[in-house]
C-alpha cells in the first residue's frame, strides 16, 4: 500500500501545483489603462504650462521660447505623464516622468540649459554631444 501511495501523492501534488499556476496565469495583466494613484506635481515656484499630448521635442521648444526663471511644461508621451522643468538660475533641466504602471522617475541634466533645449527640439534628447548625461532616481512618495 505504501508503494502505491507515494507515487499517487506526488502526482496529486504536481497536479495541484500545475492547476495553481494555470489559475495564476488567467488573472488580469499587471499594466493598467489608468494611472495608479500617482501624484505628480512640480516643486513650488515653477510656472507650468499643460501641453496635453506632446513629445519631448515640442516641450523643449516650448521651454526654449519661455523667459527666464523657473518654467515647466506638463505633457503626456506614450501614456506617461511628464513634467519637464527648466531652472535657469541653477542651470539645469529636470524631467519628472510617471509611467502608467505607477513608477515615478526624476532625471536631471546639469549645465548649458539653452544648448540642451535646442538639441532636444531637433533630436528629442536632452544630451547633446560633449555634455554629460542625466542623473536619475526613482521617486516613491
């Protein structure tokens, strides 16, 4: 009896594990169609213009036309909400990006803000040749 019980128990356990895996695969996908309670706002002191659906190039063009001080643009790019900030006093550009899955990332480009914005208008990237890339960090709260 013991010789029959052990193989039957193993087959039953494998069957239960398989069934649980199949059930888990049939749940809803991780990604969402709506934002997951994301609060994304610029720091105090920035004047931010909402562009709606736009690209980094058009946001950079908007900031390039803006005057001095602390300016920003908010836009949606490929489902992500983005705030692009130009701080001329500190000579830096800051991008705060909230993905539709809930991750918020901040990237900073230091130095030569006008050159970076002009390059981004033409190339969709804030790192022209010869300048350092951004530093970045995840923002959790």
